[in-house]
């Protein structure tokens, strides 16, 4: 691998490789941000559904008593 790295022209080592590394890092960061955001959105929606279901159960029990 070191031989391959040394055989590359200096402009490739100094410009192209860092640019590709920055692009890959940027995409990886946004992938993680998107995954975390999606997970939080799913948890928020699930919490709303559980809250509504609990409210319905409470209302049905109250209606059944009276």
C-alpha cells in the first residue's frame, strides 16, 4: 500500500485524496444525523400513538362504569 501511495503524483496525494476524504466524511456525518433524526421522529410518533391509546382506554373504562 505504501508503494501505491508513493507512486501517486503529488497533486493526487495533496488535493484529490483529501477532497475525497472530506466528501466521504461529510456524507457519513449526514447519514448519522439522518438516522438519529429518523429514530427520534419514530419514537415521538410512537409516544403520541401510545398516549392516544391510553386516553381511549381511560375514556372507554369511564364510559363502561356509568
